[in-house]
């Protein structure tokens, strides 16, 4: 098997450029969390010297690069995570080629355009081929949008399935054609399903969980997550003709206000009863919890994960109590 065309990414980047260049994109977050033993990857990084008191996602990404023998990594050095700087320097020190990409904090169009053009130059592709690739990827994104609609409007897709297809859009599973086929087959199958009854409609905001079982636990309690905020962003839900506008509409890398606009709009559109805000131990984004809690008009439960594993008992109990609160709120509203 020829591995030479693989390129790792630490976060969503304009993958149109990479696929136009004939590369196979590998989202290192997915490699880490979907490995047989993600805890072992975290430990591998710690044995190399990564501090215990640092984010497990960063450690997992590092170990995923080494385990998969990835030779080139695109590191998002602005707009994702400040830890990526040190990660990139460490990888570079160990002989990995790293290519920086940055999202301008204020969504400046000219600066983003410059970054995109620079990336095209780095990988030797022109805008014509990038735009042709973009059209192909947009067709897949439109189908994933249908999966999202089947989730919140028709109740035919589970919260986890919704999460899975959205996060897969960051790299299209390294094989856009194959992924397109899977998405198509899933949409056809899901359309035939009978809707599931659930009384509480939840939104999940924040980075994808490092612990497994949140979606399944919520469903076991008769509720469902019908909005996966950041995962949905990876699918570029606002499809724009222009690639620069496309990546400006992506809310995650910029000021939190853009995420809040999206969250508030979707709470109203999807009639969401409450939000789960997932935060990661040792992540600077935890601080944004202050803003998120004050900016929405539905109850918010903040849960924290640290290392890979399954949902712990304490978090299960907190989720149960949260659902009780939402149900009594719902009853009071109906009795009014
Ligand atoms: S969870 Fe936070 S600290 Fe960890 S990689 Fe993501 S943004 Fe960085």
C-alpha cells in the first residue's frame, strides 16, 4: 500500500485544496479517538514527555501521527488551539514536515484568501481544480445536511449517527467517493425508518467528546441529541460558491460570537429544550462556558471529559438530573 500521499490534519482546513492535489486527507482527531485503544495513544505521548496536565486530544494527535507514520501534517496554528504550536514544533523536531495554516481571528477576508492561496501554492494546485473539487465535496455536504434534517425534523437518525456523519466531513474519511456512497446509502436507509419517540430535544455544543457513550446514555433516558454544534460546522452547513466565503462561514475558528449566532438560531429552529456543553480538561475553551451559559435562553449542563474512556457514573447522574429539570420545565409550560 502506498502511504506517501497521506496528509494529516489537526483540525478542519480547506480540504478541497488537498484533494485537488491528489492527497489522501487523514483527520488525526478521528484516527486517535477511533483507534482500538485511544488511552494507549495518550500514554504513548506521555511517555515521550507530554505533561499529564495537558489536553488529551493533543497527546492523542501526536501519538496518531507517530503510530500511522504520517510524514506531513497541516497544523492549524490560529483559530483552533494554541497547543498546536508546541505540537507542531515537536513533530517538526522529530522530522515530520509541518505546514501551518491560520484562520484570521476577525474573519478578515483578504487574510483568509491569502492563506488559501498560499496553501494552493504549497501543494501546487490552481483555483480551477480546487473549485471543481469543491463542487464534488459540496454535493456530499448537501447529503449530510439531509442526514441532519432527518435527525431534527423527522426523528429518524440518532444523535450518534448525526455526530458520526458530521465529524467524518472533516476529511471525508480520506476517500470522498467512498464516503459519498456511504452517505447516500445511509440517507436511503434512514428515510425508510419509523421516527423514534423522545420527549426532550437536546443540543450538544463544544468540541466532540473524548469519552464514549453520551449519545447512547441520553437515548436510554428517552431524550435525544438533535444538534451537534461543532461537528455540524465540520460539514460546512452554509455552502457558499466561493471557497473563501465558505471558510469564513465556518464558525469555529473565529470569535465565539459567530458560534453563538449559530447556536441561538439552531436552538430556535430545532425547538431545543436544553444544551449539553462539553468541555475538555486543560482546554482554554473551557473559559467560553461563561459566555455560552449567559448567551442562550435554555438550560445548559456543562460536562467535562479528560481522558478517553466511557461516560462515568457521576456524569450519568448529572445528565439524569438535568433531564428531570427539563421535563418539569416542560410540564409547567404545558400546564400554563
Ligand atoms: S480540546 Fe482544547 S486544548 Fe485540546 S486540542 Fe482541542 S482546542 Fe486544543
